[in-house]
């Protein structure tokens, strides 16, 4: 399977690295154009939120892969909604009043 | 610095790419997760790992001088009548006489009229007599049930029989010992052993050799008298025996059941896959040890043991005993089946570990809730003192009743407690986080949170559901693998 | 004048439908006891003999043994739970079965998962006469107590033993919290200072969410109301808080005209308020608001009527409280919960305003109050 195959695995993670870089750069310009000033802890919260969302999705899909569909759905139902609420909260913090 | 007439300038391009990238990153996480979950290599003991890589958990930080079983009183060895199979066998001969003879004893007669040593035993354990009556009723139902389900479980049954074939009957490997251990364990031993550099070298060599035979986990323990059975010895028969002096060390070997079929217990599971693996590993090790000049005796499943395995494995640092009485190891969870080879080769024993399994078991109780027979204790703390050791009691009689009634061709047993145990999980990132964090958290908050998720997220059908109709619905804990489902391959 | 008459007709009509449905539901045929027992113990293998209305003698030659059977009933969450106890001649329980119940499936499953019946059957039957020798399953206390009561009831009636029954109402932390929430709810109506009002409201909401919601998980559900309508009053000595909660809310509604329960007592309302605060939710007032309201009331009416017709209060339970506070519910309810939680971030109290059946019930009570009030005023001032 691809993350473990000889060349496809490392290649996959290299591409993932590129994608993350592009995402962060895009976010930077986007906030700038919206007039949002990001200080260090706002950056930290944003990055943590995005990492967390990725982990939630990966976790749910790992459980799907293990044939534990129900557990995966609950996982994404609970933590996905939690991260949605956190995301809305984060947006309130970031966005200028 | 805008270029006129061009909507997609550099900045807008990066912004669009950023949003696309965010979505792609989430998709990538999903893909990586799915692949990690599906990966069969993370089935410890059945993946591509070998040469000891299955024993991936670093036990060093958790080494303890006090094994996690708790000695509270005077200990003694296990006597033969405490073995359920021997006891039930003698009772059956009274109840169901050969031919058309009337039974020499019936349940309405009561325990008083039983011959010794059954009388003493059942007067002390009256409830286990009633349970055996239930077991007889269940085994009659089981025979009818098999006619109903023999097609549905054809492949599972054939798969089990194939595994069993290698270890049954006269040609079974390893051969049963004949005569006293002092002669049978030395049979084939070369006259003179070469001088071993050190016991440490001995342990290291034996471990690497045993890994190469296919063992998933190996630990070495000193043989403790308390764990050795009393009253019966293979190759000799009934009688009182001392522990032979050349049983100095035990090499304890653990392998898991094939995971997919194990999760689909009870009806798709079998014990024989792990049993045959263990018998081949232990039998080969026995030969290897004798070839290099040391006495060796293998103690192998299903019933060829002189030593009780779980406490020996605790001494060998493989894991801790769970609420369900089964050894729980960090790598395999409760999906751990054990064999041992006793030898007089100088070895360096491993130390027991404490990774907080007992604390976890006192909170969890999933196995007790899911046990179809109700044989597993629900008490928070172990309340029974058994032969001088405090532990949760397993009601073997109750277990046997259900063991006897699963919808399989013959009593092939039930391993639901192994399947539902939260420790029985794959070797992949999500479960390894839990594996590594939980034993390092002294507060127990982490394990409580994980347990709450475990109970809510995963589907536990509940004890009764595993039984055949009308009591249950032949449920399995996990879905059966397609290669064991008859309906995937045959028309019937 | 006309409007009052219409209201009277409306109120009385709904009441009539409920009464008829309840009568029909109760009159439906029930299986005879013997028939029930023969399903469990087939005549091919066992022979059954009735001793009295609660006791049977069971024997089997093939299994070389004989037993006693006792049947009894206990007060459950949504109605009676009937229990069958099989004992051997010495009075050791062989098995305990629940033969009929109206409990919410998720609570009932808790008993199964905890092997509660197995635990119950480990204790000799006479020990149940003196009290409750087995601990109730946490999270399904009422249902498990009903089983214990059923065992005691069956055995005592079967053996003609008279038992005194205690009737002291329970009073513990849950009752104190309910009283606190109700009194703050009533107080809020008279406080004018906005700052003080806000502090009291929010502390009340948080306490409700934490205690009534997550710790005790005891919001008022429509199935409990249906059970009360149907004449199953819960046990005072175990569930006094429910009398306080329902009685207090209804009485405040009748005397002050304010629905305290929905405003500040309900834990799910509190959850929505808190989510709304996070997402700066706005009140959703579309042109078709009235129609949505009628839809909410109609659905409640249908659910309650169906529950009464089937004589099974748990049918009416379509609330998502269980999903949020205990993570136990059907998949559809989980999806509904996720949608409600998502909406709550942007709309104020979507569940209360457009879906909640308890809200509909309170609206109905409020309608009765206003109609009766108008009628009274008319007769007095004419």
C-alpha cells in the first residue's frame, strides 16, 4: 500500500509537505488582504487548529480503514463538531470587530 | 503591484492555491489514515515484521521488582481436580453411563452422594454443579444448532480444522513426553554442552533463535513453584510430584491469533491457529536446546501444560494479567496465546513490568459486560484470593457452559474477551499514541478518557448477543473477513 | 367571542384525542402468562404447572431437574417492567428475564451490557425481600431498580409474603439543583438590573448544562410526560426531582404565564445558548416562522398520539438529549444533533424554536391557561 511502498511513500509525504507550505502561505496572504493582523499566538492557534483538524480526519479514516466504521463516524462526529465550534470561535478571535 | 486586466495575479494565485492546498491536505490526511488503518502489516504477528520486530514496545521504563500479581496469603500449587476438564469428565461418566444403564448419580441426588474427590469439591462449590447441569442442556442445543448453521460457518470451521489437524492425535508435534521428566526431558541431549560465554549470551541467542521460529514475543523467567501443577504429570500420570530440579528457566513464547478472525469471535474464531503456531515454535525450541546440550520440555496448548502460563509470563516481563484472567501484553493486548519451554540452560531472566493494566482493568469491565457467560467478575478491585494470590476470579464453570454452546461444529470455544479487550489493537499510529501515553500518565485521566471513547464509539453487542438464537443472534464483535464467509464464495 | 370558542374547541379536541388514544392503547390484547412462559420453556422439553397467580412449577425429565418460576412487576422509567425469575428448588436463581417493558432502548441496553440480569441471578431469591442486594446500573438506575422491584414483587406474591413499602420521597443533590434552577428562573422575571440578570441567567444555564445535563442527564423528555398522561406516576422515593421539575415548571407557567423551564432550566437550551454565544448567533425570524411553529406542534401531537396508541411512551422520544449528554441514541438522532449543534452557532436556539416537543407541550399548557383565563374573565365581567 502506498505510504509503505518503497518510493511512493516518501513521495507522498514530500507532496504533503509542499501542500502544507502552500496552505500556510495562502493563509498568510489571505489574512493580510482581509486586514487581519496576526501576532504570534494567533498564528499558533491557527496552526494548531489546522493540525488538529488534520489529525481528526486522519484518525477517523484510520478507524474506517480498520473496518470500525461506527467508531470512525463517532470520532469525526465528536471531534469534528468540536473543531467546528473551535473554528468558529477562532474566527471570532481573528476577525476584527 | 497589480497587473491590469489579469484577474489571476500572483497574490490571488497564492491565495487560491492556499485554499486548494488546505482541502488537499485534509484529503491527504484522510488517505494516509485510511491506508494506515487498512494496512495488514500492522496486524502484529501476522504482518511483514519478523526477527523480533513484533516486540516493538520499549519495556525498560516500566520494569519493576514487584510483579503485578498480589500475594496476600499462603500460596499453594494447583491441584488436578481444580482443572475443569478433568472434573467435568469424571462427573459425565457418572451421569451418562455407557449403554442403557441407569445413571449412578443425578442432579436431584445432590453433591453429598458424589464419590470423592468430587464430593468435597462440589460441597465447597455448590454453584458449579448447577452450572454443569446447564452446560449439558446447552450442549444438546448446540448439536441441533450446528445443523442450522453448518453452511454459514463452513469456511470458518474448515479453517479451524486445518489448523487443528497438525496438533492432534498420535502424530502431533511436539510429541508428548514419556516417563519421568528426569529422563524424558534429557532424551536426545548431546553428552557435553559447550561453555556458554555468559547467561546474557544465552538469553540473547535463545531469543533470536525463537524469533526466527516465528514467535512474536519472548520473555525469560525463573520457574516459580507456585505456578506448577500438582497431582498430575504428563508421561507419568496421577500422583504427588516435586518440581523437577532441571526446570530452572522458562522461555515464554507469545503469538497472537489471526486478527481478522479473532475480532469475529465467537463463531468465526478459533484457538487452533495460535495453538499450532505455538506448538511448532516451542517444539522446535525444545529440539534446538537439546541439540546444543541442555534439557528441555515444552509446555504447549491446548492442554499439555505442567505450568500455569499467565503468571509465568508476568514473571517473564511480557505483560500483566487482565480482569478476564488472560495475559495482556502491550503489543498484542489480550490476543496473546502462550507456551513455554523449561530448560536448565543458564539464562538471564527478564524483569516483570508494570504498565498500569490492573488499574485500567478495574475501570474498564468491557470484557465482563461482553462475556456471554457472565464468568468475568464485575468488582472494581479483585476480591478473590486464589491459592494465595489476589485476583479477579474467572468462573470457569460458567465459561464452559457457553464455550460449549457456540454455533460451531463442535465445542470450539469462545474468545470474545480477547476480541473486545481495548488493548487488542493494531500496531499503527493512532493506537500507538495510546499505547505509549497511557502507561506514562500517573493520573489515570488519559486512560479514563480513552475508555469513555472506547465504550461509546465502538459497537459492543452485549454478552447475550453472541449466543445462538433464541438467546442471542450469533453476533460477532467485529465483522468476519470475507475469506471466512461462505456466502462470499458459494451458493447455498 | 368566536376566537375563544375556537380555542376551547381546539384545546378540548386535543385532550379528547389523547384520552381516546390512551384508552385504546391500554385495551389492546395482552398475551396470557401461560402462552408467554411456553415460548420460553417449550412444551416438548418442559412441563409447566401453575401454583398461584405469581408462581409456577417447571420440570423436565430429560434434564433430570425441576424449578420454580415467579412473575412480578416493578415501576420503570416509562411504565411497568415485568420480570420472570426461575429458581431451583433451593431458591437459587437460575435466570432472570424481562418479559415486557416500555423502557427507552438505550437505557435498556445498558442493563444488557452490564450483564445486570446475570448479576441479579447470582443472589438467592429470598435476599430480595429485605431490600436491594444488587447495585443499580449507573445511567439506568430507574430501569434496574424496576427489575429488582419486579423480582421482589414476584417472589413475595408467589410465596404469599406481605412486604411493607416505604414511601418517603427522595431528597438529594439532584432535588436541590432542580429547586435552585426553578427559583432562579422565577427570580429572573422580577430582576430589572440587566447586569445582575445576565450573571444569574448565565450561572443558571451553566449549572443546568453541567448537572442536569452531563452529570445527572435528567432533562424532561416528552416520553416521561406521555408516561404521566398515561397514568404511570414514577416512584416518589426514587424520583422526587421529577415531581419538582414538572410540577414547578407547570405551576409557574399557570400562575405567572412564563415558561421558566425552557428559558433557563433546560440543559439543552443552555447548550444552545452557549453555542450561540460562541458564534454570535442571531434570532431567526423568517416570514414563514408561524408555519414552522405549527409544524413543530403537529409533529409533537402525532408522536404523543402514536405513543399513547401503542401504549409505549418511548415511541414519542425523538429528542437529542441522550445523544449529547450520554452519546447514546440512534444514528438519525446523532445526525440531527450535529445539525442542531451546527445551526446553534448561527441561529439562536434552533431546537427550542422549531423542533422541541417539550416546548410544544408547554405551549399547549399555556394555551389552556389563556383560554381558561379568558373564559373566566368573560363569565366574571359579563
